[in-house]
């Protein structure tokens, strides 16, 4: 079961029963949820290339290779350069999708559609088909549409989407562009995924703010410029801080752990990843926790952390060391109660 699917279910059942019992409270919740979902949001219109072109240094090195092979540097055509840029972008996007940005959890391993939640209380929140096949929702998407949807939780028509975008807020333009290049390179899947239909519980959760719509988190965020490039690929705090944003949904904005607010009640609290929690840990202990799913004392880590193992297996040594550099440099903070 995917991380996304498990999130919300438990919270839903508890609040849902209370809410439905309240009757008239439910009528209020249904209309409050509908009004939150029908509000439109102003989001900046950014543009970025898909794929990102090769840098001047990369173009020079392609030309140098051509010369070394006995050809003329002038023979390298624009078309060839675009093909090489696409190939590299697809490879970077594939890496991102299999290590840090878990789109496939809800959109399916083939990106042809998947399940976030599907039960009578919560309703059906399905990840739509993002490939180029029949039933695709993204065929006409521009870079600006991808930005609004993925980094702001706002659909191209300006309405809030129920897709949780929090982990993607600080993605750079190039990372998003690389993900799009990768998704577009996948075999087309012909599948029409039904639109979201909210059950009584998700309406109550949305109305009461327990299931926050990403579009509503940090309302001032919609005008703030995004980084164009991710930090350089070196194992330092800067790259670590950037990648660790994808851990903050569970471990908290300050990484001090505690109850996972948006998770079901049967999830254990997230661990404190500041030196207060990881006291005495080495890089090898940290790496083992992620890649093998074991704590320092050998105890197997429980779900949902255990679900991250397959992503961690694809993280590079540089990325793992960067994460460790970031966590070990944080000020120690107590776990919130
Ligand atoms: C936790 C589950 C989840 C994750 C993770 C997730 N999505 Fe979604 N996504 C959804 C849901 C639910 C919708 C809304 C479906 C609807 O409106 O019918 C959605 C909608 C979308 C849409 C809008 C399609 C349309 O209707 O116009 C795009 C584009 C998209 N997601 C891209 C992505 C990308 C790229 C990633 C990874 C960076 C990602 N999603 C990660 C659940 C998820
Ligand atoms: C979906 C929620 C979720 C996400 C996302 C997540 N974690 Fe966790 N993590 C947890 C939970 C819950 C635990 C506690 C598991 C347990 O105690 O069995 C945990 C435990 C850990 C531990 C073990 C600490 C200890 O004391 O044993 C480490 C290390 C860790 N997480 C690192 C990370 C890193 C790094 C990321 C991001 C790349 C991340 N986690 C993303 C939920 C999450």
C-alpha cells in the first residue's frame, strides 16, 4: 500500500464518524469543502524549457568528442544537441522519480494512473494518467501548468487540487523539467481515470482543515520565484537541506519528529532527526536506517518509514552523504509532544 493511500484513511475514520453523526454539521462541512475547492488561486506564470538545453560547457565537450573522433565540431547540429539534452534530462528525471519525488506512489509505476485513496468514507482520490496515451490529463500542459499543479497544488484552471504538493514546493525548475521529460518519454498508457469524488469524511477533513489543500498552505508562496537549478551535486549541507524537504512532511519542518499530523493514528511518531534524536549516530548508521530500514540498534523501522527503502536504494552516495551533512549540522531540538 502506497504512502499516499495510507495517509488520511485513519484520521478520516475517526473524525468522519463524529462528523456524520452530527448531521447538520455534515451539511455545513460539505458546503465548506465545496467552497474551498471552488476558490480560485492566483499563481505566478513561470516558464522554463523542457528539456533544459545543454550548458555551454556541455556543448563544448560534445564538440570536443566529435573533433577527437576525426569529425568537425561544426558538424554537431542543433537537432543532435537537443537529442542529447533530452536523453540527459530523461535520465535525471528518472532518477528523481525513483529516489526523492514519489509521483508513482499515486500515479502508478507506469504513470498511467494510480490510487491515492479509494474507500467509501474518503471517496476516490485517484492519481490521473500523466502519459501521452488516450485519457492523458497533461497532453496540453505547458511548463507554467506543471509549475502551478506540482509546486502549488493549483490546477491549470486556477482551482485547488486535492493532490498533496507539500513535498514538491521547493523543487527547482530543472528538477520539474527533468521529471516532465521523463514522464513524456514513457510508453503511452491508454486509460481514463475518473475524476475525484470526495466521500463524506474527506469533505469534513477539508472543511475543518485537517486535510489541508496544498494551495492553501503558505498563501504568499504563489508569487515567490523558484530556484532555476538544484544545488550542485556535492555531499554538503546545501544539497542535503534541499533534498530533506521531502522528509519534512513526516519529520516536521524543523526535523524534530513527533506525531505525523496528516497521517493515520496507527502510524508511529516520526523520529527526531536532529542531533538530539540521532545522538551517537554515524553516517553508516544513518545510511543503514534508510537503505536497510534498520535503526542504530538493529530494530526494523516500521511503516511508513520502511516504505522509503525502495526509494533510498536509488539514492546516490553523494545524496545520502548530503542528507547526513544536513541532519548532523542541525541544532539539537527536543521532539515536540
Ligand atoms: C499522494 C498522492 C500523489 C502524489 C505523491 C502525486 N500526485 Fe499528482 N495527483 C494526485 C491526485 C489525487 C490528483 C488529482 C486528481 C484529480 O483532480 O482528478 C493529482 C493530480 C495531478 C496532476 C493534474 C492532472 C489534471 O487533472 O490536470 C498532475 C499534472 C500531477 N498530479 C502530477 C504529479 C507529479 C509530477 C507528481 C510527482 C512530482 C505527483 N503528481 C505526485 C495524487 C498525487
Ligand atoms: C511518510 C512519512 C515519512 C517520510 C516521508 C520519511 N520518514 Fe523517516 N521516519 C518516519 C517514521 C514514522 C519513523 C519512525 C519509525 C519507527 O520508529 O519504527 C522514521 C524514522 C526515521 C529514521 C530512524 C531514526 C531512528 O531513531 O531510528 C531515520 C534515520 C529517518 N526516518 C530518516 C528519514 C529521511 C532522511 C527521510 C527523507 C529522505 C525520511 N525519513 C522520510 C516517517 C517518515
